[in-house]
C-alpha cells in the first residue's frame, strides 16, 4: 500500500512542477494572507481520484473543503495538496504534498513530497521512516547545538506576539532560527536532523498528520505546546523535537 501511495503522490507532484500562470487563479480564503489556487484544487482532486481507487472504503479530509463523510470511518486520508501555498504562489520553490492514512484515529502511513528537491519523506507505523529510501533516525542533539524552525501562523495574526516572544527565547538558546513556510516540510526537516526543534502555535491536521508519523518513526517527539498528544480532528499547536532538545525546551 505504501508504495502505491508514494507513486500517486510523486505523480501529483508534476502538477506543481508544470504549473503556469498561477497568479490568474488565486483566491482568498478565511483569515489573513490565506490563499488557494486552481492547482491546490487540481492536486487534491488528483489525489482523491487515485487514492479512492486504491482504498474504496476510505474517507477523506482535505484542506480545500474536502470534509469527512463520517467521523467514525475506519480509514481516512488526511490531505494537504500544497502545503506552503504562499511559497508556491511566489515561486519560492519550497512546498510539499502531504498525505496521511489514518486507521482508527492512528496514523498508519505518512508521505510528504517536495517536488522541487525531489525529496520524498515517508513512513509506515512500526516500520521506520525514510527520505528517498535512506533511513531517518533523529540525533539526540541539544537545543544549543542546532537551529530552530518555527511557523508564524500568518492566517491568525492574534498568535503573532506569543509566537515571536517564544522565537526570541529560543533564538537566545539555539544557534539560529529558520522560517520556511511549510509546516509539513519543517517537521520532516526535524526527522532529517536539519533542525533541533520546530514549533507553531496554530496548525490544521492536514499540515502535520503525515509528517508527525515520519518524525515519531525516526525516533522524534511531537506534541502540542501544552504537552498533549496531537489530535487529528482539530487544529492545535505543535512542537517537534528530538528527546534531548524536547527536555531542553521544557526546561526553557
Ligand atoms: C501553511 C503551513 C505554514 C503555516 C501556515 C499554513 P498551507 O499551510 O505550512 O507552516 O505557517 O499558516 O498553515 O496553508 O500553505 O497549506
């Protein structure tokens, strides 16, 4: 099943790479600086069509108005067709397709694909995580020895003060900060030891569902900022780390 999901996601990546005249298809969504393009919809429709063939009984939850049919379906795909839509619109070349398959409220498969770098992150529950077939294992790097990624929750400007105050605190404790604009890639970068910690105050399940399994299968930690387990049905805050940097974070 994982190989089939990976191949559907890779093929959907071509829609992003071949996109043109993007500016003529931008629409605003609820919240500030929140946009959708015809390509977000096209990728979501492609994923829905092809994943439905693979898994006819599965339900779907997708960023672009793809609501679950029932809350208690055994299997549900959680999809973000273009994570980092603002980056995509501005040709920043740092966006990803994120697909998770949830089974009885647990993520069983997670795939995050950055077509610009041809980087395919994936994991199966209990079977480890990989980046382009190379196994991923987090290093127990201390907070002071790495860079911190963070998200600014731009659609919810009321989160800005607490976001930048925590960012400043971590800037003083770590080597430096990074803000890339794609939560799914940020959490995968944590699994690939490119970060020592990542946080964001407000994310939707489609931003973190797939990447959360990739990080935990690589030996990392992912919780809400209130130290609760992630909930794949409602928006929440996220902190992602390795076991050592997570303890440093709690102390801080
Ligand atoms: C985005 C995330 C980003 C976050 C934005 C938004 P989208 O996802 O990747 O980290 O800051 O608020 O959630 O909307 O581009 O799929």
